[in-house]
C-alpha cells in the first residue's frame, strides 16, 4: 500500500465522511483512479473501529490505519494508558511494536523510545502516525530480539504474537512469538525491567513459575472483561509478587490488590440483604478468600465466590438487593417459569443454558437469578435486583 496517496485532503475527507456500508462501498468501487478500493476500505474500516477503541487516533488528522488484524491485536487507549503508570525512566525498547499504541503511551514517561517492528509496511505506517501524534520515536524495521542485542535500556516492553502457524490462536508462552521461555534472560541482560503483555487466558501460577523474578502482575479488565495480563519482571525482584486487579468503566475504576500466596481463613454464612459478585479481574486473580478481609462482606460458600452483607457497601463488582431466597426445587421454580431474567450460576451442577431450557427462561429484564450451593450443600436460587 502506498499510504502517501491516502493523505490528500480530498481522500481524507472521503474516508471520514462516507456513511455507506463497507459492502456497498466495495460494489461501487474506488472514486479515486490511482487508489485501489481495498486500500480505501481498510482506511474507512480502521477509522470507524478506532472511534471507541482509540479515540486519539480517530480524531487526529492524517492518521493511516493498518490491516484489520493489526488493529484487532493492538491495545486499546484505556489499557495503553494504564501501562504508562507502570514503567518510567530514560530509555525504553518496545520490541514487538505493532500499531504502536503501547509505545505511544509508555513513551510519555521515557526520554528515548526505540520501536521495533519487522513488518516494514506496518513500521512505516506507525512512524508516520507517531509524527502526527507528536511523539518522537526511533522506529526500527527490525526483529526486536535481534535489534536490542548489545544495547542497554531502562526497560523493555514485549507483547508476544499469539498466533501460531499450525495451532492458530495460542496463549501458552512457549507457543507465542517471541518465545519468552527462551528469550527472557537475554531481555533482562538488556534492561533491569521487562513488562510483558500476555493473553488473559494464561494461568497465573504457570506464568509466575515460567517468568521467575516477577515483581507484580496487573490483571486489566475493561467493562468487566479481562483484556490483558501484564507481568512486571525485574532482574532482582525478591519476595512474593503483588497482584493488582483493575476493572475500568467509563465512569469509574475498580481496584483490588494483594500479595500472591496470602491466605485468610473464612467463615461462611447464609445470604443476608445484599449480594455481591466480584468483577472479572478479581475472579481471574483467584483472591476469593481475601475479599472479606478488605470489605465488610461474608462468603456464602468456599467454592461459590458470592458474598453478602446486611448493609450496602462499595464493592469491586456487581451489587444486588436480594428479594427472595428459595431452595432450588420444582415447586419454587414454578413462579419463574417463562420469566424474562438474567441468569448466573456459581458452584451449581446445572449450566445457565440448561436452566434456561429447563425453566423456559428468556434473557433480559430487571430480575437477576443466582443459582448457587451453600456451604451446607443446599442448592438455592436468589431472586435479586441490580443496584
């Protein structure tokens, strides 16, 4: 793609103002004789997709968008901003540059940034965009592992590619590129700090064992969906790592932190007036037993991961008012048959799909049904309203 052709005033205006669907635009063909319709569609699609994911790129003049996959794999503005709070110093190397979102936000806190990307077209596009965004970055069209050999930085950032030629999408470290089970020692020789972004599917225990000297793990969720695991690895880290969970909404951010390996003995109780469900980042962290230590709540059962209190409190997750607590049986379920409601199961032998089919429950409405098993072994259903 000769992206310089896309930067004329006329073409940029067309990309940002055309309202037709991509399929309609494809049928009409290119209105510019020297520019293939495929290139134009790529730009229109990219500009539309960045409206919510990357507002700064969406609003900045003369930004060029890469192929669909590069946009899908890049960080969002929300997660990029969060990363910028973890690292700072004089020099940074981003060895898996991609579309440059993380390099841009991390680069706000470094005097010098080396961005490495061995896809030369993507590297050229990102270099152009950095100029439009006003960030000075040294863009290197090289493999990052090779590019930093013999160099020293304050920190290295790496986001291994999670697509494998034979296995498709992967999340085990040894299946990603670069394979950090092999290359991490070399990275730590180039910088005392390494920040690694991995799939949210990676098991925390396995990652901690494979990485070794981890200072902290950041579990980053956006609107209750875990998007990234960030591993802050330091050459001389000692002791147990800190675990930070972050769940960001448009109007608030929920945070919860603990030290890996902390345990607290809990007692269990019957549901009271309010019900609490931890957010997705906390559920990923496995810190189920630690919540009652920091919040005035009680756990329903060892494996249920639901909490209750007699008074309403602030809590990192969803909050509900309990209308009814009923033993789970045919007679009690009659009142909900054919109802419109949200269904959640926690430590329950039947799945959401099975319950919906069995009791003919449609999705939606203002009622939230929780099916769970108390510590006594009794199966119950809680009819609640979201607060």
